[in-house]
């Protein structure tokens, strides 16, 4: 598959970052490195999304240095063993892809950085997250912390400016190339879901992992890099766990199956959910499904320029409360009662990351891409329903990018 991106795209992104800073402070940003999986085996490499946005490069341990009149990359030293197993840096390819004509080795590059940092008082970079996020139980990558520590060893008085807010602003408004990559990822996801949801496929699947395998085959067979995130295939009660990724349980006849998946194309993520069933839905299942579909229609009508997501979420929760009351799940409408059966937000930004960067306090603007994914989860009944589409904000309202995948894959009868 030909790339949607040229060196000009990445060059323009760097220029936009430089203009946004509105000063002459040097910008120094590191790529991700490889993380140990076990022994001497690494996890599959995943590039830092901001670094890729500025360079288009997937190599680990590179460093980008941007000065007002000079931009260069620093490549790490590779041992003979590393070169034998993984190859060497293709400097010409790095230059062509990134549009950066100057690539330095580690010694010369860092000598130049020391000169820059030692004579200055500040640097712009990506601030480091906490080493551990208790809420998500996530250990965060150490690369930004390591870069900042290395810079401060040269100049202990060095102050750093965090460029994440500016990059989030730039990345939240999708450019034409990004929209083409996103649409391709979404189309692959929709085509695959439509195939997997065929009655013959659903009726032959005895375990969740069989559907996961079919989705993986569909993504790769259509040219995607793979999954943009861990696929969710939750049958019956498993579908009431929002991020159920084990995908290893049996599928019982008549189970609703939540398929929350997204293909990855040139780092851009689709995120589409369909709730399906190998048999016609029971009356109760159909009621819940239709309630979720009605709430999604209401939410889509609110997604337009100027909408504030905090007000939008409040309105959608209110409408969901009405639906839950009609279903007999709650007696009085309140946020607490509604959240028992609808515990997540309706929308998040989508792009280079499946939960992409964006300002949730600012009004929506044309060019932003979000999901719209209401759901109802009833563990005591073994019923989970989520419907998720990917939506582009336009000047007049919104466009559903995943409209090619009908909600009625669920076989509502």
C-alpha cells in the first residue's frame, strides 16, 4: 500500500510547532526505545506518536533537534551484534521520509546538543509522565525522563517548556492526509466486521478467540498493519466488561457479542463497535439494542462545531437515563443510577492514538475526529450492547466515517 504521507507533511508539522512556540528555544524530542519482554526479547516496537507526527520515522532511540535555523536527527550507536540481527540505519531513507537532511551519529550529535544546552537557559520538549499511573495500573515509558535527565546533567539550571499542549492542538485538527489514512483504517474495519458478522461465521464460532482470529485475518488481508488496540470480543456476560480482551471464553447460542475493534493504517487508528448475535435477538436483547441505537442517534445530532464536550456528555447521560428508566433498569433518573449501567463517556478523540489527544474543555471544530459510542451493560442479565462509530466534525455538523458498517449487523428481528 502506498503511503498517504510525504516528507512535506512532516516538514510542515515541524514548522507549525516552531511557529506555535513563537520563540527561539531549541526543541529536543526523543523517539521511543524498545522495551524488554523477556530475556533478550523485546515487545513489538511502537513509536511515540508525537515523534512520528514530526518525523514519520519508526526507528527507536532517535532524537530530533530543532533550532530556528537548523534541524537534525541523532542516531544511536548500534553494536555489531545488533546490526547483524536487525540491520543498520538507512540514512538515505531516514532523510527522504522525514525531510530532514542532516543526520548525525550519537557522538557528534550529542556534542552539538551540549553546546546548545550549555549556553542556553531553556529547552522545549515533551514533559515526562509519572513513572506509574495508579488509576490505570500502567508503568510509563522512561525515554522522556531519560532525555530530560541527560539534558540537565549538562545544565542543571535548564528549564523545560512542555510542547504537549501545542502538539495536541495541532494533532486534533486532522489534515487531508490524516483523514485519508483514518478513512482507510475505518473502511478496513467496517469491511472486516461485515464479513465476521455473517450468520455462517458467527454460528460456526464456538469461542471468542475464533472471532478474534477472523478479525485479525481480515485486517491483515486488507492491508492494515494490524490492530490499533487490543481487540475486544465479549460474548454474553463478557460483553458487560468494557475492556474485555481475554477473548478466550465459549460463545453460547443466543449470546450477544460485543466486537470493539480497529485496524491500524500508517499509525492511524479506527475504533468501531458492533454488537452481534448468531441468532435473532430475544425481545429483551432487541429492546436494549434499540435503546442504545436511539441514544446514539441523539448524540450524533449534538456533534457539531461549537459543541462543548462536557455539556454534550451531560445531555447524553440524561437521555440515557430516560432509556434506562423505560427499560425498567432504574426507577428514578440520576447520574448515579444511570452510571450503574452506562459507566463510560460517549466520545473520545481519534487519530494517531485510539484515545487521541485533544482539548476536552474547548469547543469542537471542523476537522476533529471523535468516536460516538453509547452502551448499556446489564451484568445480572448477561446483556452488553455498545454501538460505536467514528465521526468527523464538519463545518455544518458531522459525518459518520464508519457509516458503511450498518448497526443492523446485530440481526435484530
